[in-house]
C-alpha cells in the first residue's frame, strides 16, 4: 500500500466518526424540533371552546328494505379541556362539558384523550366490550404519537398510533381505529356492534377540528365484517376566552384528586398487558353511575368497583 493510500486510510478512520457524530447530532436536533411542534399542536386542544357536534349517516349498505338510518344529530355546548399531564412523552387532556344556566352551570365529566410518544402498548377494540392487547415493534411507532381515548369513567374506548404532520401551514394527525358504538348510537341502535373510526385532528385558525369518516360494522367471530352504513362526523372546537369555562375549571380543581385515583386504578389494569373484557353492568348498574356518585371517593372502594367490572 502506498504512503498516500495509507495516509488517506488513517485520515478516513479519524474523520468518519466525526461525520457520523455530526449526522446523528443533526438528526437528533431535527427530531427534537419535530417533537416540540407535535406537542404544541396537541396542547393547542386545551382551553375553553364552543363545540358543535355534527353527525350524519351518509351511505346505507343494508340489504334490509326496512332499514332506517340514524337521524342527523347536531349538538352544541361549551367544553373545557384541562391539561392533566404534561410530560415530554405524555400529554393527557380531560374534557368537561359545561351546560345549563350560564349563571349556575352543570358540569359533566366528558371524554379524556392521552397522547403517548413512540408508545408500543396498544389496546385494540374487538366488539362485545373486549379489547385485544397488542405489543407493537418499536420501529413501527418511531416518531409517532398514540392517541388513547377513554370513556367518561376512564374505561377504554379506542386507540391508534400515527404521525403528526406539519405541512403547508397545516398541523394534523390521522388514524383509523376500531371502537365501541358512541352513546348517541348504542342507546338507540342494536343492529351493529362496532364502529371503524377514521379520525382526523387538525389545528385550525379558530381552534381545532375533529373530522371523522366512520363505518358502522357488524362483526361476528369467524366471519368477515359487514359494513352496515357509513357516517360523517364534523366536530368544531372554536376557542373562546378561558373565563367562560371558569365553572368547569373550578369543578376539576375540586374533583381532580378523585379522578386521579380512578386513573391510577385503570393504569394498573392496563399495565397487566393482556386482553381486556369489561362487564356492561354490575348489580344492574353501569360503571360511570358508581363513579359519578359522590359517595365513591375513597381509593379502596374506587379500586374495588372498577375491578368488579373486569372479567377474569
């Protein structure tokens, strides 16, 4: 080997680690910047909003000539979205509805959404009040956020992992997940047992938008899914001054400790990392009616009643 070649070889051995370190450093900086942008988009869903919920059945695939589509539903309300957890890789937002007389409003604990960065533990809904636990490979969720959506009693609804996209002045997250029927449907319909939810969360100049393209599905073990109908959901969250939701914010300050105990118990259940099936009722009573009762405020009784709904 010539002296020149030996020199170049030694030089490359010296320079390559520096170049590699520089590339990795630039990549890490870009990842942190992207993650910061993601977090800002998620946290922009916090605060006080005038909400309009719009749902309309769009396509009917039923073979039954007597099939009746769900009525178009439009509801409005004031909603407070409280930032419960704000960690680098986890953001938790609790939604509270503020309804009735503005001078003396009634507060309703609504849904909750948790956002987890590069999360590998997923509970996928599989009809009949059952969720299947899945362990995702780390490379599949790299750079992604899992949105975990919970019922009013903090029991599971649906989850999905996708990447936040920031392009052309837009910030949005899209995912399709299997989910239970929403309350507006399961109280009036029994001809299907699963919703395939196409979710898009987009930050807008007025607040944010929850855009949905849903399928109403009949799922039976050992058979192909049957799509009964399709539905459009278009829910707008228009940001207003936080003072308008002062009653909801005050309610959470008074009741947050109780719901922290509820979340802790559910975290224990989810942390078992196994398939989960829940009873619909215990002693002819649904779970939220137990937990919404002010008499259930001690950790032991909260844990006991939640555990009673977990099928062994």
